[in-house]
């Protein structure tokens, strides 16, 4: 076996060839960051617990992971850097600005909802931006997303209420399930019975809009999820739960991880994801969840990041123990659930691994469907040429370009692929006052590419990348799943 | 695991259509010169190709010149002699046609980028290294050719210039060593023109800076002053004169300074090596090759002497890849395609193929570091038949649809023999 070396041994694999430094998009534009080799495998030798941190420049690592991608000897440089930054934070504490912007779910909760128009208005006032710039350290030109009055989960809940209304006559079991929702268990047999009854009902004319209701998952038993014995990884999916075609008699459940951005700023991305998954016959569940923890990891707040990840594990464990896959549209969230949180935070329990093993980026999942011949092909032709930027965080999944593989099945659609390594913003990096200019310089090749494409629309999987692209170029951006939903001619709620 | 929740049965036809997009005729493992050549050659023959690699290839560690064989005069003739004498040598396996084809492919890719490679397989060129030694090679980029030994010998006084901020490049050392070989060389350090960068001038940073007209104009003016003062006809500079527009940079410097400029390769990372890799990557992408980096191939599986599937490490799970044909271009001991296990055995890292090597670890090294015959360990590699298909210890073909190319091959010592690039392009180009 030829697996890349584990984090603690990776250091010794570095042969100091500087390929990472040559490829690093930050070192190319700023001398505040000397390069991945210097702050990673080299400086690491001088980092000892209880001793002062030798060099602060590691804070200028954006965490894009290009270094990992190009390293010919498999040194996990970006992870070393993330840990080094956490060591600085552990020594000196989290600055207020970083504490704040790392809590994306809290910010989302505070800004989305009925108060959103007011929040958006106030946050866009020049004096507010000026204050944020000089007092907090959030760059006054940094792209800020618009908070929505109606969050994604509110939409899901509304839809559930409407949906259960439609189906009330024959779903006694379901009602019971709803009561037990919070207890998420795995009485698989009974659950299937429930679902079959529901399906019969559905077939009678309530159309195929399978509702995204956490209640569908919950069987009428009451074993709390934590008390079940840990399952060995990876689990197998029980065949009777697995028929993803819309035409099939009972739908397969799948969990959707929406992330903070879909919840508060871009509910339409989640709506498109649900539409596409339901088009394939999946019963999409949206159980409670919180921030994946990536903003906390990249701001060095490992304590809060661990808490966030373990809470997600608790929320999702009952589902993955039943073999239900978790898919997400935010490629950084899915990467965090799959790898970053376990690896960087050193969380290796069986439960954490189980969640990682069941988590897929949505297009990774769709590509697997396509490989198995199960991706629906009822596309309407789209005679368009669109620029697509694969986020650095998507490349870090190391699975090629699933979006390109899937979208190129749409007749007439042509993607022109961005040659750029990174858009620069790297989550919260590019909104920081001292890093904004670096982030914009890093993204320059991408911005040029998008401007030169002449297109009025660009595709990108990651929300912060989309905001950065639109901010820098004025070109509108979409998540590829929105385009796929359009290609399937699915109407989904667009705000 | 995934298969389990895909219980629905696809119609055969549907599966075929959907898969076509993600199925490859050939998957090439390794993104060095051999892998890039193979990907290009196969795409040009109409195949659908995926290039899968764990990172950037060893091009970025090499000089950016094309070494065919360390021979005094005529590399091609020397290769024919070598092939006759050593029938197992990769050059003997592939024959001269593949070498010509591979060189043509590489030269055409570089020319398209406005970065022509000059020279010929029938002539040995000698160019100064960053230590001031003369190194034999065959094809060199236009940006280096003015430093060729015959030209240096014919010309007037010679200046070797650099920057103090660029580590690992010492003009006084280079000039001194050139002087001992009879060349009238002097050295100087240039002043770094002002830019927003205050520190950390890596070859890459400098290459980017040289692509700015103002930066190179400043350097050119400094060179011009030196030329006026010292009457130099040629100036050697570190090979950092631009990444994408090197020829333009060199021409601009020549015009202003009134001297011929030549680049001297630096220790890694090598900008000229990167230019070669970029040219081949660009050509490959244009030919429809998919390139996926960061993916370590961890194992393969197949049946009846056919490799059917390989797996690459990815976040949380392995990625599966299918293809009809496979090219293994993962390099030798230097490139990481062959590793020594803690117990002392050598292994091929991607597919676990048997490695042909001296049996005992105590036979790996010659007692003399600079023994003319080299160290036996560096001949280690995958033994193949004449179609470059891997053989096991008993000499039986292991996979009929796998080709081994480049430095992963046994029976040659690419660095010592001075044939690294030649073997890479010749075996990479060879048809299966």
C-alpha cells in the first residue's frame, strides 16, 4: 500500500524541493507568506509545546491546500499549517474579529429571518463598513452575502407542513414518527413499513414531491442514538432501502447537509439540491445540524471546532448508522466532515469515522450514480458555454472534477475550465483587513479568466468563492446544482 | 460500499451512455516527463486519457534540458551502440523511432508555447551548471543556447550575474569554475529592482517579476552598464527569466544590454523544468486529457493478466478508476515510484509490481561514491518485455494492458547515463 504518510510522520517526507512554494498562490503575490515549505515542514521542527511560536507568518496561509495537491512526496503541509496556527491561538487567544467571523452559523442566525432587510441595510452602510474595517478588522470592500428573510430550514419546515397536510389520511405511523423525531433511532424494519405505507399514499396522487422532513427518518421506537453499540466502519446499505429511481416503489432516504451559507444566504442552492435528489427518487432528510466547523479550524479555534464537529456527529450518527448517506452542496463543509475535522482536530472515534465514510459532496454522489448508470438523463438541451471554477477545497477531496463529469452529460452545455488555483478568499481569509488585498491578488488569474470568457454567469461550488468571483468581476455566479436542476427542468423556489 | 445503495438495475444501454463520459481508454499514472509524453501521445492517437498523479513530477527537479545520453559527440550513434550492447536497456526496447517521435512531440508542444527547444540528437551540447561545470545534453531551450561551450569558447569576455537574494546561485563560484576551464568569466551581483516584494526571492517569485516589463528593464539597464564597462559579449543569468514568456524576457534583456543572454539552471525548483511540464500539460489539456493531481494510487486489481481497476487515496474513501490500458510513469527511486520498505525490500509503490534489483541490500552500493559504473541500486526498476509490459521474477508477463515508462524501468541508470529525458520521451511515446 502506498498511502500518503500520516500527519505526524509527514514531516520527514519533505525533501525541501520547493515545489509547494512554487505552486503556492499566496507566496506568489505576497512576501508576508514565505511559502508552505518554510512555515510548514521547516518551521514545524521549531515548534514545541510550551515554547514560544517561532514565526507568525503561518497565519498568512489561506488553507487552500494547493501545496498538498502538488507535493510529490505527500507531506500534509496544509494540515501542519492549520495546527501551527491553532498553537498560536492557544497561546495568545482568538482575536475578537476572528472569533466573530469564524462563527458563521451564529452570524447567519442573527442576520437571516424577518430582520434580514434591516441587517443587510445596516451592514452595507458606509459608516458600518468603515467601523468594521478600522475597529474590527473586516475589510470594508470584502464581499458580504445578503441575508435572507426566509431561511432554508424555514422553507423545509413549511414544505413539511404543507406536505403532511396532503397526506394526512393514511399516515398514522408517520404522525407517530414525527413525535419521536428527536430520538433518531434505527429500527429499520419498522421504518420501512412506515415508508411503504407512505409511499402507497403518495402514489395515489399526492405527486412525487417527497418531503424533506426529518420526521420521515424517525421510527416509532425510542432508543436514543447514543446508546446503540458502535457499528464497524464502513457499514453496508441494506438493499431494501436502496432504490434511487423516482419510478421505484419506495424512496431511498438521504441526508442533506446544507451548511451555514445555504441556511442563511442561499436557500435556493439547497432547494435545487432537494429538487435534483427528489427527481432521482430520494427522500431527502434535513435533520438538525450546525456549522461544520471549518471557519473555526481555519481561524485556529480548535476547541470550538471540536465542539461543532462532535455536535454534528451526534446529530447525524443515527442516520449514518442506518447506512443513509449524507450529501452536501458546500464542498468545504463536506470536506470538513470527510477529512479535515477528523484529521486536523485529531478526532478518530468510530462515530467520527462513520460519518466521514458516509459523507459525499453532492456531485461526487451524482457522479457515482452516473457511473452506476442511475443518473437520470432527461435533460433539456442547454446551448450554453459557461466558465467553471473548481474550488481549491473541492480539489482537496482528490476525486477529480465530478461537476465536469456530471454536467458534461447535459446536451449542448460546454464548460470552460478555470486554470486558476484559488479564488483567494479561502473562507474567511479574504475578508480580513490585512489579507483582503492578498486574496484579491491571488484571485486575479481567475477573475481574468472569467472576464475574458465574456459570460454573464460563472459556476462554482463553494459559496465564498462565488461571492468573491461576483465581487471581483461583477459576473453572476451559481452553484452547479442550480444549473443541473434547470437542465432537469425542475422548478425550485428561487428567491 | 456505494454499490450497496444503488440497488436499482440500470438498463445496459443507459449505463453505457452514462459511463462513457467517465471511462478512459488509458489512464497514465505519473505527471513527470514520461507520463506527460505518454498522455499526449495517446490523446493524439485518439484515446480518451486521464493523467493521475500524486503531485507535480520530477520535471521540476531537473534542468529543463533534454539529455539523451552522456556521449562525447553523437548521442544518437552512442544510443545505437548502447542498445546493441545492452538488449535489456530501455533504449534497446523501444528503438530509435519512438525516441524521434517523443522528441518531436515535446519540441512541438514547447514551440507552441513560444519556447522552442533547439539542438539535435546527433550533437552533444555542453552547458554550464550552477556550479560552473559543463554538462552534456542534447536539446536545450532557446534561452540557454548562448551558453553552449563552443560558443563560450569562441566569444569574448563573459559575465555571470545573479542576485544575492536568490539563494543557491553563486556567480563568483560559477565564474571561478569556468575560469579554471579556460573561459574568461567574471562575476557580479545585481541590485534587486524595487517591487512590493522585500524578501523571499525564490526562483518562482523572480520568474514572475521578470515578466513585468519595468522589472526586467531595470535589470537590463544594470547589465548594459556592466557591458559598457567590461565589454562582455555574453551574460549568464540564473534560469528565472520568466515562466510563460521566457523568450520575450531574454530578447528584451539582450536588446537593452547589447550582449547575448543565457540562462543557467538553478537547483530545484527548476523554472525551465516547469516550463517543459507546462508546455506538455497545456498540450495535453488541449488534446482533451483530464489531469488529476494530489491522487496517490494505492493499489490495483485485475484478473487474467489484465489490470481492470486502480484505487487512489481520497478524502474519507478511495476513488476507483477503470480503463482499458494503463501507463505506469511513477518514476524510479528519485521520483518516488520505487521505495525501500523498512525491512529492506524494494517495492513499486502504485501497483505493487515486483522490482528488479540486486538481491542483497549490501550489493546496492559500490564502495566508491563516484564509481564509474555507478551504484547497482540505481539500476533497480520494473523489468519488462519488449512492449514494456511488466514481468514478474520468473519473467512472466504480469499485466498485458500495462506499460511501464520512464525512470521506473529497470536496466538503466538515467542520471549516471545522462539519459533521463531521452528514456522518458522515448518510452512514453511508444505505442502499446
